[in-house]
């Protein structure tokens, strides 16, 4: 039953999410059933008007939301196919550490940590030695043109643009197998957009699969192999 | 990931208890006092797993039974029913609920640590900060004075307590520093399991932040498995990868911390998250 | 009015009480170092003056026994003299002695005689505070648990704290001593000098605490180790001159191997003298005899 064609990293079938608010006795449908697939080395774009439930889909894949129905199959490093709907929490945590990364539009970081540590953290999780991780993090921050004198301080005081670049560096660094992008590229300036496109392409070429929510059609055109528009049809 | 602790059906009732206690209490009824016999169900049927190197959060309001769970696991109280298997080490798994006093003490001294909300419960104010750490080392069988001095000073450095204060009495320390000494003491025997009971409650914000940072660093460096009991969602968000939500002595919900906070299922959890701003 | 003179039983204590005390003694010997509770009787002297030791002595003494009583090494102090007199009065036919070697039953306060005891001798201590843990824990129920679990870490912490604050162990007497690898006893206020002499001794040591109603024992040939930190060796009292490094000698008999007491002189100097008066007297006699031979 857990059959997943070999070229697929992730397949989502009829995934839906609804909430029930006990206090008001009210059920809210967040997203209608959606189907999508992600292949290694390719980016699947999730588009559609706001409020249609794109983020809910991504969060349900990441288990930040509990799916209300449907199927999510994932092929892990070892080639084993497992359901992200039913996998135990400890397994989900393991996958989050090693394989599946979730990048939001906001930089969520532990307070009082240096920017360098924040960017390097996903590498620590992957088990890369601290010194190596730090060098790699530095390289990514350079790539995203973050001034050297900011590397050692916490991003708390950074501008919106700087935070966004730190966020993307942290999101793209290292070797996860699947990256879930929840609109991390909203309102990028032209220059940064070019850097992001190049960095994403590079990571795709290394075989990382991505599922991304984008609003900017240019980015979709530049990066996506498949576009799932959540009005219903797939393009 | 291997489990380090397997908790099954942990139950503690204050009072004589009757057959109807469990059915007549709990979140559905909204209370934990048995209407038949008047007993208080402190916790009932608490089951969970703690993985190696994991920080598990237990959240709930006062009286929800979260501290009871900690006290049972640290073998300060006796459970009415249930078991808690501690894995790891050379021996096969040990049921914490089945140990006698001496066995419990030995296990506690060697493999477990606790940090209380109130440092007065965890520290002896008649002896120096170093002496408090020494006590735990001595309990675990290390009797070399110079060794103990060295380990204690290393731990104080690690927990950011000035080593120059090592021979002072804890009563002369600030609240945050007392908490750090407690943590140093708990860590001294390199425990497999660390229990943290509202460790930052009542401290001012900057002190809280530094203690939480310390706990995270320790988890990362030493890979100690921890259970963090708190009523503060912020603490849970920062520390715990998974969270149990308790109410009237029962676990009403459990899940990945971000899921519990962003997609709470139980009415009580929704209320809790909604009231936390 | 015709009042018959009440007959005082041999050994003063009635047989029922003696039996109970003897049972407690047997239990104490069977569990070395364990504080066996017993129902301490009223004695014709105030508690705190050796009633515990006296009850042991009176329960054990038989007509063939030779009893010696010492107080801080001395046979002539008020306490020793009175107890010896009392034993003579209530134990018809029992002999008393000042000589350690002649005694079969010795009651002592705060010293072990200098001359090593034999298997056929019993030493009975008067004990003011039987529980070694009392200095770190005030609750007796808790102390009992600590003894049961062999949890003496808090006594060791006391040693640690001593080292931290004073750079040495400040316990001068009542030094906590572990018997047969488990129970830690308060060996009564004997000096540290006497503690190693409990270890593997041929004779039986009995401890009686009258006020606290406890009896405990160190049986013959039993391990008795002072509680120490591994790298801080146990030290006995030092009788060497701080400058010359010579050991002080007894002013009376010249002994340089006995436990000495210091007597301050009017000129500010000190004179040292054997604490064990019988030992001192024997040394003198031996010296005089030797002179006589010459």
C-alpha cells in the first residue's frame, strides 16, 4: 500500500485540513483536498489566492498541523517509503533533523544566538562538526551579502531584508532531502531575488527536492518544474 | 532514536481511593476529587515515552498533576499503579516504581537529577555551594576530595557561577545563581535523566532567559534526556520537542510542540494557547 | 511500724530488666554497629552520668568477674570511684581492680585503656550521644532510614566542608566510625587516638546510651574504619613538639607512646602526662623494679 514510484520523493493525495474550535463549537475547513508530488532535484510550486490553504498543506506535511484526511508518502534516505500522516512523533523529529526542512517567511530563531550559529544550526542537526558547520554558514552568509560584522550578533536588530537573507541562508544550507518553502521569498528585492534563484537552482541540482509556496510568477517560472494551483487545477 | 524512559499508566491517588475514583474524575468531569470517597486523583493513567537526548515538556495549570508525575519519577512518592522503565546503561531496563528505598536512592544518586522550582528543596543552605555539589558526588560513591573540588569548580564554570563563590553559602546567592547551583548539582553525576520542575518560575526575565539557554546548551553538549514541567508556554516552545498537556491529573493531549501550540486538538489546550497571547 | 528492709537484687537491676538488656546486647553484637533500642531503667544516679554503661555492666557482671571503672583514663576521678563503689555495694562478692590486665569487665568513659585488651575482656562505654548522624540530621526517623540505606554522604560532606573552611578535619572526638562496612557509629567521645584501636580488636566493645536508650557493639575481630575522604588521611592527635619534632613524654613515667594530657603551667609552659593512670603507674613500677634489680 505504501507504493511510491521510484522517481518520487513525496506524494500527497487528497490531503485536507480542517480545524475545530471547541469554544465556539465551530469547524473550519482550511484547505480542500489537494494532490501533489515532489521529485528529487525538482521544485514543485504551490500557488493560488491567499486563504486557500497553501500553508496548511505545507504545515500538514511537516506535522505542524495534524492532517484531517488524505495521504502523505515520503521516501527516506534509506529508500524506505513511509506515511508522514501516521509516522510516530519521534520519527518525524528525526526526519526534521536530518531530511525534511521547513522554511517560513519569518526568521524564527532562538533568542540570544549569533547569526552564524543560527545559520549553522541545521548542519549541527545533520551531525556536521561545529567548525565545519561554522565555515559553511559563513560562506552562505557571504553569498547572501550579509556584512561580516553582523555574523557574530543576534539577528534581533536586523532590518527586514537582512533577516530574510539570514532566513534563506539557514533554509537552504546543507544537505536535506526535502525543503518546504512557505513563502520565504515574499517581497525580495531584485538583487536578492537573483541570488536566491541561483542558490535554489544549485541546491536542486544536488538532488534536493523542494515544495514551495510562491506569489511571484517570475520566481515560479524560473524555478518550478511543476506548479500546483490551489484553485483546483494543476498546470 | 531509542527510548530512555517508558511510562505506563502512572496513577497516584491521595486518600483511601475507591473503584469509582478514576471514572468519576478527570477532564470530562472537570475535577480531580472523587465524589464517592473524597480522594484526590493527583494523576491517573499517565503514559508516555522519553527518547534519548530529548526534552519533553509537560504543561498544565497548577493542580493538573504535572509535578506529581515528576515526584513519582524521582521516586519521592509512591505510585498506586503503573510503571516507569528506565533504559540505558549496562543493566536491563529498571522499573522505577518497583524499587525499594535504598535502590531508589542509589539509582537517583547515580542516574537521575532534579532541579526544583524552589532551590530550598534542592540545596542545603547550611553547607557551601561546592558542598552541595560534593554531597551528590559523595552519594554516588566518589570520595576523593581533590576530585570533588575539581569537578565542582568545572560544573560551576559550566553553569556560569563564579568559582570564587564556590565556598560561600547558597543563601548569599541571587535566585538565578541558586538555580544554577542546583543545575550544577544535578549534573554532577552525569545523569541519564534530568527532571526540571518549573525551574524558571519566579525569576526575572533576563535571568530566566539565561537559564533556559543553559539548559539548551547542556542538552546539545551532553545529550541528557530531560523532562521539563512548566505552566509557561514560552518555556515549552523554547525547550521541548514534544509536549504533553495535562489537566485534572490526566494527559489530555500530546504531540510535537509546534503542533500542540499551532494546531491544538483538545478544548483545554485551545483555551490554554488562546490565553497565552 | 514493721518495715522489712527491701532486698536489693544482685547487680541492682531486677532479672526481667537484665534479661531485656542482655537480649539487646545479643542483638547489638549480631548486627555490628546497629543501635539497638532498649528500655533504659532508672538508676540511682542522674542520666548523663553513665547510666547506659552502668546498666550494661550490671547486666553482665557475675560473681567471678573483676570490674574496673575508668573515667577519661583515670581510675580516681569522682565518677569512676562512685561507680566502682556502687558496683561493689550491689554486687556481692564481685572484685574490683585498678589494673587493666586483671579486669574481666571494664566500664569506661571516653578512653580505651593503653594496654591492649584480650579476648576474655569486655569494654563497656558510657555514651552520651549514640547517633553519629545527629550532627547532620535532627530527625530520628530520617536518621534511621539513612542508617538503613548506609547513606553517610552527609557526614562526608561535613568532612568536605571542614577541609574547605578550616583546611583540616575538625572532629576531635566522637569520630564517626564505620563498623563491618555498614553502620557508622558514634564511638562515644574517645579521642581520635583510640579510634583505630577499635579495629580488629580481640575483645568485645559494648556501648550503652542510657538517656538515648540505645545499645550497640563492636564485636571482637570486627572491621572499624574512621569515615574519611579517600585522599585526606585520617590523623590521630599529634604529640610531637612543633619545633624539635620530638614526641612529648609523660612527666610522671616518661612514656613516649601513650595518649597524653596537657597541663598548662603557671609560667605558660606545658607539662604532659599519661591519660591512662593505671598504665602510668605500671610504667613507674616497672621502672622502679628495674632499678631495684640493678
